[in-house]
């Protein structure tokens, strides 16, 4: 990436959707992102399920997941309750009142998720700087534990250190670019206390992953990219966003022909594992259908 191109300049080119990320409940989040066809958590779900299946056999039951950039616990809802993104859109856009107080939505969702059959062998801890979103996910039981903190600027709380020692799988579906190697530097001492977790990141193609990969390498990790595949995050919010993002892709040396040029933000998948486990089975075999 050219020295004058930073994560900040790339993010400035993206549509600003900050107003929906920290509401007391997910209704505005899903209404706005639904208009843009936001689907990356659902697209990522089959990949994460395969990783969890392998880890269940190799390590522990339950499989303990750390969701970095967890927002309202969307990944947790998909993995713990085997819901789909379309079901979540229907739930928060169609089945609940736009005018209802957030307190009513929390109580409604507590009953809703309590009435589902969870995957008992999956627990999810979430980190996000959006305090209200994390609180919602905890209150409704989507997250087993949530931490509202900005690890780019704040140290990991001591109270979280013991809890993270049992993490088997660390995931993200869109926070890389806001989250950098700084957050990983703060998490790695805690999550590698026991058996080092696998780390799966879906990363928009304009964001280089090399600094995070180098940080992980220092802790004994090998990072593999799933070659030849891209994953839809959402449509561009406007023609202006499309043009700005295409410019950023070109500046970063990424060819958008036939991909982002078609009007969509696309991600790639990176899997980081301890060297001996990565050597045992390559990513293509691990994720084979």
C-alpha cells in the first residue's frame, strides 16, 4: 500500500454509516443495511461452521468463539441459533414495531431467543466499541459476554484476560480497516495463554492484511488466504462511494474488473493458525465442500 494511503483515507471514501452502529437495538442497523444488501455475516457463516466443526473434533466442547467487531451479536445469532441473515432481516425489520421503545424490543428478543434451540456447544464472547450494541447483545443472550472497548486506543481489561484463555476461534466479518494490528497485539497475549486459537478474518479487498499477518507471525501463526474466492459484503451506497472506492482499489494495486466494478464491496478470507496445525492440513482442504 502506498505510504500516503492509510486505513483512515480508505475509510473516508466509504459511506459513513456510523449513525446506525450504536443504537439501543438493531432495528435501524438492519433497516439501513438491508437497503444495501448487507450479507457478509451470512456469507461467512458456512466458513465459520466448517472451522467450528474441525475445532470441535480437535479441541473442545463447547467451542469458544471470540467475535471481534461483534456489533449487535449478529454472528452469534447465526452460529448459536442457526439463523440466516434473511430471518434476522425479517425479524428486526418486519416483525417488530418501528415505534416500539427499545426496552420493549430487548424484552421481546429475550423471549424470542429463549424460545429457540441454541447450539449448546458454541459460546461467543464479543468485543466492539459500540457500547449500546454490545449491551443489547448481552441482554438478549446472543453474547455470553460482551466488552465495549476500543482496543486500538485502550488496553485489554484485566478482567477479560482469564476469560480469553479458552478461546478456540477468533473471527471478524468487516472490522478490519477500523481494527488494525494494534488490537491484535493487545489480544494475543490473552488468547494464546492456553492452546492458541484459530483466527478467521473476512477483509475488504482495499485493506491490506500484511501488518496484522506480520503481528500474528510473531506469535507463531501462519496465515493463508483462500485463493480465488471473494465474498459479498454489500452494494455501494451511492455512485460517489463506488467511484471513490474504485479509486482506492486502484491506488492499492487491486484490480476491481468484474468485481467491485459491478457495484459491490467484496471481501477475501484469511485464516491464521499455529504453524503446526496449518502444515497439517492446508486451507483449501480444510474448507473443501
